[in-house]
C-alpha cells in the first residue's frame, strides 16, 4: 500500500505561481510513476503531468506545457508540480497519483492509477 499526501494548494491571481507537493509513505521499495490530475466539478478528471520512475521522463498535457514542471526528490519521497503563469482555467482540485504503469495510463487514457492522494484545491482569479 502507498499513502499519498498533497500540499501547497491555495489561491493566486492570474499569472501567479504555486508549487504542489506529493509526499509518499508506505511500500516505497517498488518504483512508481507519479502523476498529477485535476478535476473541475461536472467535468472529467484530466491528466496534467507524470514523471517516470524508470528514467525520470516526463509528460505534460498540452494545456499546461511550458507552464508546469514536474520533478521528484527521491530522498524526500516527494514529487512536485511547479505551476507558473497560472490562468483561471487552471482552477481545479489537483490530485497526485501513483502506479507502476502510470506513464502508460496517463498518456493513453486507459486504466486507472492504483493510489491517490486526497486532493488540493487550486484557485486562480482573474
């Protein structure tokens, strides 16, 4: 089992920045890809970014490419999502998730991550 906790959400104005953190505890001996999803009420959950456990390769949705950066600190069991140039349409609850096949899941849209955090609200005002 893996337990994920997000932090760093909040409210910012258009053009501002936030950094989300996702800290893992539990069965860390198995390598996991870690992804970030976001969801707005009434809409489907959107895969935003992912970082591979194998080679640290990354994925970004077109909607965030060039503005968001995903990174990991293995010593702290933490994955970060640096969000710059935020727009009102980035407003959502952001979830981190972990799965051994996470990169495949988020890039194909097929399947579901095994482990999820509780979510962090990000609000961007215009």
